[in-house]
C-alpha cells in the first residue's frame, strides 16, 4: 500500500522528520489539524483529499494523546534495541 500513497509514510523513530514538534501536545495537535500540502491555506479549510496527512479531529483529545504517546514509545523501543 505504501508505494501508492501520495507521500512516503514517515518513520516515527526519526525525530528530525517531526516538523511540528515531538512532544505529546505537539503530536496530538498535528493529529487534530492534519498536515496540508499547500501551507498557504490553513488545514482547517481543506478536505481530506487536499491534506498530506488527514485531520483526525473526529477522535477525542484522549485518543489523540494516546496515539501521540504510542508514537513517542516507538522511539524508546528503537533506542532500547540499539543498547549494547
């Protein structure tokens, strides 16, 4: 499925790819707002087809924060695998 997406999926372990921040609040906010392909138009006015990542504003704040914590945990798991 990934080869057919308009953009490559992000490697959640690579914090340099998080342009809107890496904290729980920032990731949850990105989930709520989505990421537009045209940064001159606020994501609020775009449809899901015009977004690089759709808004997940139908999820509750608790659900978005849970997803954010899961994404953060992926980095921790990756760091633990690298330990000698």
